[in-house]
C-alpha cells in the first residue's frame, strides 16, 4: 500500500490500496490519470484516510485490505505532516500486520541536525506547505525513530541519510546536485 499523491501504483501496475488524506485528492488524481491516458490497474483502490484521525489498517480493511496477507507499506513524505501520536499509531498498526510485512518512510531531522542546504530546503518546503494548509509539524531524531519502531514491534533494517542512498561515487558530479542533511 502506498500513502499519498503519487502514481507509483499505476506505474508499477501493482495492486495496492492507496490511502490519500482527502477524498477530493483521489478524485482529482483519477481525473489527471485519465487525462494522461494512464490506466489505474485493477486492484488499486484509492482510500481516503486522515492518518491524524483514523487508524490506518482499520480504514484499509473497510476498503477490502486482507490483513492476513503480508504487506509493504510505503509512506514517504508523510510523517512531517502528522503529530507524534499519529506517527506512533500508524507504526503500531504496521507492526500489527502479518509477519514479514515491511515499511519504508522518511522523516525530517530537527533543525539543529540539518546542514545549511537542508535548512534552506526545509525553509522553502515549510513555507509552501504552510501556505497550502499543510504545515510540517513534526521532526524526529534518528534515535527517537529507532525507539518508536521498537515500541511498535518493528525491526529497523536501516536509517540511511540522503548521502547514503546511492553509491558515493554518484555524488561526484559536475552539476549542482548534492546530498543535503534534513
Ligand atoms: C509530499 S507528499 C508525498 C507523496 C508521496 N507519498 C511521495 O512520496 O511522493 C505528502 C503526502 O502526505 C499525505 N498526507 C498529509 N497529511 C496527511 C494526513 N493527515 N493523513 C494522510 N496522509 C497525509 C498527503 O496525501 C500527501 O500526498
């Protein structure tokens, strides 16, 4: 399952319940996909779910998700919009999925742990988000995330920084793209 406004499910052709925050976002996304002649694979379900208010898995089960099957939960770019209680609740729900389930997500570091480029990016993204009514409300340190994962009964496989996401040789570039710490 994938959380948020993206087209990964359509691109990968995978079957997945895809929660969005607002119902109108799902309707708009479907319109855009149709206009671009991108078909939505059978089995992809767009499920409105405000994770700050509703438990993730309960909402998905209502929409047909089989909680006995192991699942992969991708919720990149989402935790910064939720408070800590909602993040912990969602991690707990993922921790309660069938054995072998996995998740990938990201979070923003507290201001003191950002580098200059990360702080600049955060300042831009925070102002855009806030002006759209979606402010960043939570930043987390790596050890806090590790504790939340343990509390949720999840094993941490890795917590890489952006600079670690790809082979270090790929950061030796002549353009201005650089890893930042955020
Ligand atoms: C920056 S986008 C990330 C989209 C996508 N997951 C990605 O990685 O490209 C932020 C997403 O957070 C989701 N979001 C924000 N607040 C949320 C909430 N309260 N409940 C559920 N999703 C939320 C929205 O669906 C929005 O698409």
